[in-house]
C-alpha cells in the first residue's frame, strides 16, 4: 500500500488507498497493543497508530471525497477509542477519549454519504461526456472504469450501517468512562442524550441487532449509575426480558442493587437491594462482579441488623473463594 501511494500519488484511487492503509495500520496497532508486554511492543503499536493517523488526516486535508473523509473521521475516532481503552494513565485516557469523541462528532450520516457519492459519480459522468466530445477515448474509457468503481462503492455504502449511529454509541461509551466532573451526573446525562438519540434512531431503521442491544445496555447503565430508580428499573426489566442472561449485562444486577443502598432515605431499600444481588449470583455465578454483589448483600443485611445472616453470606463466599 505504501509503495502504491508513493508510485501513484495523484491517482484518482490514491485516497482510497490512504484510507485502506490507515485501517490496516490501525488494526495492526490494536492487535499489537492487545498483546504488548514490553515497552518496545507498546512503542510499535504507537508508531502504527501514528502512521495510520497521518494517512487518514491526508484524506481529510484533501477534502475531495466526502465519503472517504467521513470514513477517515470515524476511523480516527476508532483509533483513539482503542488507545483510550489501553491507556494506563488517567489523564492520557481522558485525552484520548476526548479526541475520539471529537472525531466521532465530525462523522456525517449515511444520507450525507450517499448524496455526496451520487454527486461524485455525476461529476465523473460529466467529465466522461466531455472526453467523448473531444474525441479523447482513452480518457473516456478511464473515466468509465472509474465510474463503475464509484458505483460499486455506492452500493457498498447503501448496504452498510449508518456511521452516525456507530459514532454516537461509541461516544456514549466514552462519556461513561470519563473522569467524573462536577456535578458527577453530567457525564451520564451527556451519554444518555447520545444513547437515547441512538435508541430512537434505531427504531426507524433496520440496523444490526447488536447495536440495538448495546444501546439498551448502556442506557440502563446511565440510569442505574445516577440512581434514577424508575428509569433504571424500566430499562433493566426490558433488557433482561429481551436478552436474558446475556454476558454483556453481567454487571447490571449489581448496579441495580446499589441504587437501593443509596443513603438517600427516598431510595434506600436493603431488601430490594438484596433481591438484585441474589439475582446477580443466579444469572452470572462466574462473573467477576458477583463477588462485589456478595459483599454488598452482606452490607444490606447488616443495614437490616441481620448480622448472623450477613456473617453466613461472607463465610460462604470465603469458603468458595479461598
């Protein structure tokens, strides 16, 4: 890919190659980062990400192909989403997360991409007609091949999901992971706005089922994390009914139970909390979150002054986890 770009820098297909190079390098960086244990390996991943970013920014700077520009913005968001996930320092994680969100915000809709691609094809068809008029058959045939390729890309765009939805889903995930501002609810509110947009949007379009499930899950997380009990319960019940025992939701019963250990007397209900903590153990007995649910169940029993039961819960957990 590097050789092709160097050999044909002004080709009509040069930007397509730049995007492909960016995606390949980004995938290489992510793969390297996932298995990296040595500083040299982490440096290799960083170099791959940096070269990918350079290739994608080249496409954006040209501003001659909206579809490729749009894909470049989304892929840059994906690069920083990945880097944020692996960042070891909190400030670096936040920096990468905010960069990812910025690129996701620049990502245009499927309708915009399709309209721009159709206009691009029409432009090439105009150039082809002009070449025929001038008797330049070589140029006309070259443009004919180019038009066919661009029509193929249009068909691909028509059959892919809307990048706007992908971007908003990713942004919602990132807002949840950001360090808590003041007030703490702000990050969840912003995530919730994005996810609710995605939820409404997805009802109108036949998007992949996995996206719909992710949006439902993260909406439940935003409400549970803010201890908005009625909304959290509504979304939790709907999710569990539609996706019972789904691994994605392995922390949801724990989050729901924590709502009812809130010191606010309007929310605090240890009995209800215990119900969710027991559901955590029942639905996800091997989850890493089940240990936390067991500890919180013991705390709920202590709040109810049922000390012997609390001790039995803890003893039973320690016996099974020496």
